[in-house]
C-alpha cells in the first residue's frame, strides 16, 4: 500500500493588500486595489471590501475603478511583499521542523514545505500526530506574529487542497477527503480546477462539459482525441480528482530574471551610430544589473544569459547565449545582454523586455552528479482518515516520526 498523504495548501488572504494595511492601519476595512495606474495596468490584488464591488485580480484597472470608484489604489511594493513572505514561510517552515514534518535536504533535515508562490505553499502533515490541531495553532500564530491571515485546504492531494483553500475565504479551513470533494464540487464550474484556463474551459463547454460532474461522465477516449494524449489524460484524472503530484520541498532555482512592461509601446532604439538616447537599451542594462545583483545576493553564478522581447503585437521570443564559464559579474552580464539586444532587436514597437541569468554552477553540478534528495516515498506508510470531519493519521504497522 502506498503512502496516503495529508497535504495542506496554505494561501495568504489578499496578501499584497494586507501587507499595505499592516503598514497603514487606516486602510483596514476600506476598498484597496493594488496595481499600476497606466492605461494598460491591471489589478494585482484587491482587499475584500473592494472585491464586494466585483473587483478581481488580473482585471484591467480602468474597469476596476468603474466598479469601485472610491477605491484606494496603491502601487505594488515588491520589497515589502518579499520581506513579509519570507517572515511568514520561515515561521511555517520552522514550525514544521519542530513538529517533525521534515524531509532530507542538501544540508540535512528541512521542513516538508513547497512554496508555490510568494503567498502560497503546500505542507505535508502526514508525520504529525494531530495535523488539524497543529495547523490551526500554526495559522493563529502566524496571524498574531505577522498580521497575515492564512486560509487552508487539507486533503490527501495537492489538487483537492488547492481547490479547498479557496472555497470559504477569507480565513478558510476546509478539510475534505477525495470522496467528499467529489460530492461537494460536482456542480462547480470547471474553472475552479487549477490548470483549466479560459481556453480549455471554452472547449470543454462546447463539448458539453461545464461542471466537474459533467467531466466525470466524459469518455476518456474523446478527451484524448480533443486534447491530445498528455492533456486529455490529465483531464480524465481531474474528473475524479485522482491527479496527484509529489511535493518538491527541495527546489533548485534554475534562473533569476527581471522583466519590465511598458505602459505604452516603445519605438525601437535608433542605430548605435546616431548618438540619440536609447531607452530600450538602457532598460536592458538596468535589468541586467538587477539580475546580477540578485545572483550575487544568493551567491549564484551562471553561464546562460538571455533576453526576452514582446512586441506590441504580442509576439514573444527569447534569445540566449551560453558563456564558457560561470559568472556573477554585473559588467559581463550587462555586456552579453546588450549584445543580444543589439543583435535581435525588432523593427516594431516593444511592449515588454526581460533579462535572465541561468545555468547556475551549483545546479548543474548537482544534476551532473545526480545527487537529488530522496522524496516522500521513504516516509512511513499512513492512511488519511476522516472521523467526524476531523482528519487524523493512522500508522500502518510502523512508528511515525515525532
């Protein structure tokens, strides 16, 4: 019998807006929208008072302000979010280690925690004797010490947990077995499933599938024909919520990048011999310096430099060069990025530029030697049990790690 897991998806409620409210308590209870103010700006996030007006993430800012004209708009502050995020997840990770929910990392035991974004993470709780009591206490401690409210979904799989954490926000705490999830989610639109975007949802609707229950009745062969072997097979597993992916608590950063989207399309730079200002080249130089600074901060050295270009017509492409040796030298990274820009700059207006440094020395060495850390397959076998709506772990012939 394989390991039955107890996975918690932890998601910070209105994270960016809450970070600003912690700096300025007068914002609490008021409609706050985080995002830019230019003609192409979109909503990064919105406080719950703003959401009551219909404002949502990724919505054009112009529409958001029509829905909520009295909203307070605040520009994003990445440094603030990064500091707060680190405080939250360091605290969660330390609590997991103290409780014995650990796996083996490069330098010894580490928290069984996979951060999925700046404001969300998955935690494996199967090694904790009373996972729900532990999690409730942890969420309360995080709220007291950081001011951030976490919502939690708990189930045997990351897919169900991810969906569950969003069902009763804010401050959600939803525990579902697979069978309970199938029953509760049967009538929900397929858009609640991470990985089913608007395009896939539209195609499924045209095929007659609008809810999870509809998809459960689909012929797997038809899904394979409509979406291909990989995507169709995945959808067939989604239908009965059997999709599962192991946590990756030891994640190697493969690249460091910096991108900039211009509020209006920028005409391409003049030739280098004109002597005129070159705003796009200057932007490339600025981002290359940011990438080099990020590499030095983390003690990373890479040998692959790349630029990303998106035109006003939404054509996106990357161009890269591989260096003979590893570097974190800002001058060299900038030189290579500018060379790529000069060689591949298009004739049409530019919407977005990006610079990336990858192929890190420590990652490539690790991949060559094959010293990946062991996964959860070595964990004790336990069963996920729901007893009166309360999850607990039951050992299967072996002692759990305390």
